[in-house]
C-alpha cells in the first residue's frame, strides 16, 4: 500500500488558479538534459504575473511610481516541460498584505489537468525612488483581489 506524504508537495489542478496565460517555450530554454532548465520557470512566473498586471493597467514599468520587488521565491517540479511546447500559467493571489503580495503560479503543459511545476513569489511594493515599502495603490489592490 502506498501512502501519500502530506508534507511532500503535490501537483495542483487547474481549478486552483483564477486566470491563465499562455507562454511559449523557446529552443534556448532546453538544457543539456532535453528539458526546460529550472531557471526558466522563474522567468515564466514573472512574465505571467507582470503581463497580467500590465494588461489590467495597474503596472506601468516605464512611468509608474510603485514597483514590486521580489523578496521570496520557490518552485516545486513534478514533470518535465520541453521545447516545442506551450505552457499555460495559472495565477492566483494567496495573500494580500498592506504593501506585499504572495503570487502563486502553476505551470501546466497545454491541456494537462495537473501542474508540471508550481511555486510562488512575494512582491513587496515600494516607492520607485526611495525603495521603501508603500501601501498598495487602490487600483492594483482592486485587480489583485479578483485573484484571491
């Protein structure tokens, strides 16, 4: 009889995420072992979340005065992804603080029901000039609340 260790991270289903974004793998993403290198997954986390925020008009990477700095990140890997494949990134907000957000991202092979990898990162939002924490702007908070 096989028992599941409750402390061991497990793949998550699509229903665990609020929105999805497609990301294309690239030839250069594959490593010598024939699958996407682990560092690329973190790039996909950033791409999925920041593109979503830009599209919703709450992140202006050129003129905005509030920016998110990553203070923590983590990823668990369950099955390989490789070029050529389309990856679907599921996004949700797990925690919304006064100046910080914990984003959770699940990476799925296109059409697959469970994550190939899942992880999180925490942004602390700061003033662009002083780099001191600042309260989340109301428009950003409103968009993030839809991802809780």
